[in-house]
């Protein structure tokens, strides 16, 4: 799962 | 980036711009909850602290800057320039009841116990309830100007579209984020009765008025 703490959403 | 997320961001941008233009053009913030706008300014500030440290894309950075500047400009117009038209008698929702639980929960339930991540989590929790003072104000005055109901419809649609975006990302990338998802569901649920009123009244040309 993609690293959840890299927030690429606004 | 998928179509739901793009439409969601667009809807969010439209909402923010509609509100700013409404206040600027009518030179009045009647029917608008300044407290909700303060909460949104806090949401953007605590969520976008990584604005300069974590570059994702030009789109991401520029939207963050637009959101932050527009939200502070709106707060300034309400409490500064047009404060004479601010409905402080009805805009009385106790926002500390939203800020404190969001802050406590952010410390207890988060993905990573780091300052930036806790602030991001706080902003997610706060955003899910930030519209409450506005919905409370509409229920107290019993009605909303048509432009205000368009603002609320765009704002409610943005997180609904994000829910579809997360569904899409789950099935296409296996990506999911329970904190954002559950907060987004709560946030969208809060708009349900408004969505019903908006679709059954405003779209038929009537004014949005709550049953007395």
C-alpha cells in the first residue's frame, strides 16, 4: 500500500 | 489523478470562489457563518504546512495557495471589511466543541505520530465538521440565499466526489486511507438533508427555506 503519510491529495 | 478527484477539486474551488464573489459583489456576508470560514482557514493552514517542503506537482501547490489565500480573504471580508453585515446574533455555534475533540482525536488516532502528520489528521477531522456552524446558522435563520445554497451544494459535492475518488483508487491502486475516508463519509452525511432541500427546492426555482 502506498505510504499513507505522503499525502498527494488536496 | 482521476476524474472524480479532479471534479472534486473543481467543485471545491467553485465553492470557495462563489462565496468570495458573493460577499465581494453584494458587499454583504449576511447568511454566512464566519465561524465556519475560520474553521476552513484553520483546516487549510494545518493541512498545507508542507506547502514548501513537500512538492507534489504544480497543480497541487497552486491549488493549495489558492485555497489558503481565498479562505483568509473570506475571513477578512467577513470580520474586517463587511463586519457590519455579519450576522453575529445567529452565528453562535461553539466552535471549541469542534476544535478540541478534533485535536484530541488527532493525537489518539493517526498514521504517524509526527507533528506534520498530527496536524494533517487534525485538519481532516476538523474539516469533516467545519460546516456545522454554517448549517446551524441556516437552520436558525430558517432560510438561505440562493447563492449560499449553490455554495453549500458545491462544497458538499466536493467531498462526495472525493469518496468516489477513494473508491476508484482502492480498486485501481489498492490505495485507501481510513482516516480520510471515514471523515469524508461523516462530512458528506452532514450535507444529506441540505442536498435533499437543494434538489427538491432550489433546482425548482424556489428559495431554500427550512420547514419552520
